[in-house]
């Protein structure tokens, strides 16, 4: 499980600086793979929106990664 989480983070960080669509697509694909890896069905009602929610969470979490901190102080 830990390595799958690292894949999700790596997928997001690897695409920083590209379009938001590329970021979102990479994270959603990685989360979908992670859901399958734990034996769940990503099309199950309670999991359908999970890849999108996780992609949005990572976008917010890493959103300021390329910004200069002093600009916000």
C-alpha cells in the first residue's frame, strides 16, 4: 500500500508544470490502479468519485509548490 501511495504522489509531482489536465489524469489513473490493487472495484458506487476527489486533494496540497513563499507573506 505504501508503494502505491508513493506512485500517486510521484505521478502528481512528475507532471507539475504541465497542464492541469495532465496532472489530474496522472493522479486519477494512479488512484484507480491503487483501488484495483487493494481488490476493490473502482466502478462501485462508493468509489466512483474517489480518483477525482484524490486528484483535487493533491492539486490543493501541492498547489503552491511552484510559488515563491515571500509573495504570500
